[in-house]
C-alpha cells in the first residue's frame, strides 16, 4: 500500500508530459551542479590551507611548538607536545596569575610566554607527562580582587 492514491494506477498524465519533466530535470541538475561546485570550492580551500600549514612546519622545524590551552570550571590546562622525553630535563616552566612562561623547548635558548584564559592561583599547579604530552593543571582563582578608582565629579 502506497500512501498516495495516484500511485495505484501509475503516474498521473500531467507528470508524464515532457515540458514539466524537462523543467524539473533541468532544475534538479542545476541544483546538483551548484551544490557540487560549492562543495569543491570548500575542498580546494581546505587543501590550500593544509598545504600552507605543512609548508610552514617544514620550513621551520626547530621553532615548531605545539601548545594547547583550555579551561574547565575549576582549572586551566596547558598541553604541550614533547616528542622526546629527554627534553624534559632542559625544560623550565613558571607562571603567575595570568601568564605561563616556558623555557628550553624546542631549543635550550627558546622562551615562550602564554597568556592564560583565566586567572589562576600561584600555588597548586601540577604537571604530568604521558603519551608524549606534558599537561600542566592550574587551579583557577575564584576571588579576583578589584579596587575602586575614584572618579572626580564634573564642576
């Protein structure tokens, strides 16, 4: 049983007429062509961007430094890709309430300053190295201190 009654006796006569079929066919073909063309443009742009990223990494392999910063409700996390665990001995990491300073990666003379997405406490930071990633976990500072500044009245 089909849900539409006109399918019992086949297609209606008006649907078999050639001018309607040609218009519908042409419209569908045009829409498919436009869809494929726009999709191909997006794929081409993605390929170009991917190629540019690969070129940038190949031209400067020593300065490649992969760091990801994200936050949860209570913590700020910083993840760094470290290919060789021997590099950990040269690594020094410092932080204040809004910045993380990384020295010794990828070269011993390198120094990177990252701005953290939220204020963090000066204590209670923990790091862990696993699966070629060094992850630093810093507790968020929940009590930002504000000082009011007096504004002189207009006379």
